[in-house]
C-alpha cells in the first residue's frame, strides 16, 4: 500500500534550469527606494530601484562579512547600503562608501559583489540568468507593432505552477491537446520555424463561437526560454505577452499581460473581453495537468502530435552552459 505522503518522482528534479532573460517582477512592484529579495533559479537575488529609477540586481550576501542585503538594508541615492556595517554598493557591484574609512581598495570600487544584468521593458523587469554568469546572448523582446496607435493593457494574470518551465512553452507545440483539452473542433494547420534564439509558430484553427465556427490565427514569437509574444487575430485582435520564470527546476512562475487594439466600440470590447476570458480559461484547463504530469525525456510520438522534437532540439541550446562540452543537454531528449 502506498503511503499517502509519498512524493512521486515526476522527472524534473534533475532537469537543469535554462539560461536566458526571465521576468522577476512587474515595474509597478518596486518603487524608487524599495528593496526586494526574490527567489528564482533555485537561489536568491536582491533587487532595488534607485532615485534615478534604475533597477539593479545583486547576489544576496555582502562580500564584507556576509549580511543578507535584503534584510534591513537601505537605498541611499542610487546605491544599496548594507545594514551590518553600512557599506554601500552601486548597480555594478562596486563599493561606493564605507563610513569608517576613506581608503577603499580599487578592486572593491570596481566590483566585488556579483550582479545580475537587468532590463525593464513594456512594464516588466527582467534579469539575465546563467549558471556560469555568462553575458547575455540576445536582447529582451518588445511588444509587436500595433496596427493602429498604441496597445491598450487590459488585464494581467499570474500563476505558480508545479512544473519545469520547458513544459509551459512545449505545450504550445502539442497540437493534439487543443481538441482534447480545449475543445478545438478540427486539427489546426501550422507552421514552425527556428531562427537562432527565436522560435516562431503560426497556428490556424477553427474556433467555436456563439455565431458558429470561425477561423482564428495565432502567431507566436518566443525569444529564449522566458518570453513569448502571442498575437491572436480572429473576432478581435489581442496580444498576450507571456513570461515563464523558473523558481526552481520543479516550479514555474507564469505571468501574462493582455493587450488589445485601441478605439474599440462597446460591442467589440465585449467580444475582446470574452476572447481574453477564453484564453485564461484555456491555461486554467492546462494547469491541473501540468501540476501532476511527468517529464518524458523520450516521449512516444505519432503523426499529428506537432513539432515536439523540433521544439526540444531548439530548446536544448538553453542548457548548453559550456559551449564546448554541451553541458546540460539531458532535457532535450537527445
């Protein structure tokens, strides 16, 4: 008899965390002068916003005598001041002030506290994660061009899901589940293309609406493992900006920002809101499956399952932490 407290091995514990740009907060989550400790990538980092509006991120422990920089620290101007001895650090990890000495060694002024590259785009704060602290290899993606004016931010959503981050975007390549889980009545026609660090998908499918079937088009541009821009063109025009961020190898933080075109009539607005509700309903249909599914490194696939292997082949690049040794390719299923 199985003990009710037994934790099933779902195959994620040994899957690496990929490198890339990942969302760690929304812009409104951290005000000037505010400090936060964040838990992502199976570690911690401390972020703060200076008086100049710039967000900075550093490793959590002071290199002097080990105080945690997220506990009782202060922002002084644009710098982070340690609570233990009031050493101050800039966003490059260099010491800018030690109150009890004017003799700061040059190597401390340059950088002695490990930092995280930070970008803030379209209301989202991203950090670059790489286990070997390698420099960023691509830029943070921006929203697609709006056909008429500026996109209108309508809704934001977030979920904590018990699954490795690779599975979230792999789900979009699993065309067979569209009917079984989401009720799409016919198999979609699709295109799939890899362009270096970018993956593009186009899916055309019949959708059920109160007025009958309607052809809908979905264009996905995924930049790295952490960002996807999903553009829906059907009864309305909606962009879903998605970020998936690994908390650890078995837990993922998913964020959505939902945008629509400006100038909608009352009727078009109701249709647009209904479309967005349906998209949220779909991820909520996926989440119970994700929360309990297992990672199959060598899945049994048949015709109609979608470009799963092509997806994994491209995704494997984000596990190649050492370009010469190709470390971490286990999760690609190769």
